[in-house]
C-alpha cells in the first residue's frame, strides 16, 4: 500500500471498501491534519477532534470523491470546513495558539531548535492574521501547491504566492534562524 498514491488509496477504499488503504491514508495524514487544525483552532484537543471528524467524514463521503481531484485538497477542504464549524460554534475567531501540550518543534521544525524559541514562535503565530496562518499552514504543514492554496482560499495563484512569501518575510524578521 505504501507505493500507492493518495488518490489510488482513496479509490481503493471508495470502490472496494479496502480498509488497509484507508488505514494508510490515516497514517499519512493524521499528524498533518492535527497540526493544520491546531493552527486554526489553537487547541490540541479540538484539533484532534477535528482530525478525527475529518476521517469520519471521509468515510461517509467516500462515494463523492473524484479521483481526478487531489486527495489532499479534498481532505483538507473537509478539515478546514470542520474547523470553521467549530469556530462558529465557539462564536470566536481566536486562533491564537495557547495549548502547551504542542511543542514548538511540532509547530515548525524549521523555525525552532529544540523548543528554544517556543515563546517567540507562539507570539509570532498569534500576530498573524487568520488568512496568513491559513496560507502558511496550507503550504508548510499540508504541503499544498500554490494552485491548491489559491483554490482553497478563493484567491488567485499569484496572490497565494505573494501572501505566502510576504508572511515568510514577516516571520524571518522576527525569528533570525528561520529559513
């Protein structure tokens, strides 16, 4: 199963109810879903719940998956919608990371060394707008291409690139060893 693409695994699961294919998708995406949700929700427990709800929704909606669509785009759209539903239920847009159980290294191994700058990274993330956090998390944690980010954010690909690089510059000014 490891040699199959995400789309092939989803097709196997959708058509043949192949639970091994589904398990492989869960293994590939669990941590990425939790990190992405955490950036939006700012809470480890809520992020884990959102990731689990996403996998449940993937099972329920597997017949609607179209193999010509990237699985990651489809799945992260589901996750994003679940996160926004949770935020609406809370009646707050507070995405400032406040959960101490998620270390700085889990947030970004590129911009932190063994938790040394955890408070700086938390502060910087809290200063980003929702849009900046979303674009950076889609690119870094969800590993989306700019075309997919543009589609998910409802902006042009050029704007996705500009906003991403502008946000990186903002981060670089605040964290000197960030690439």
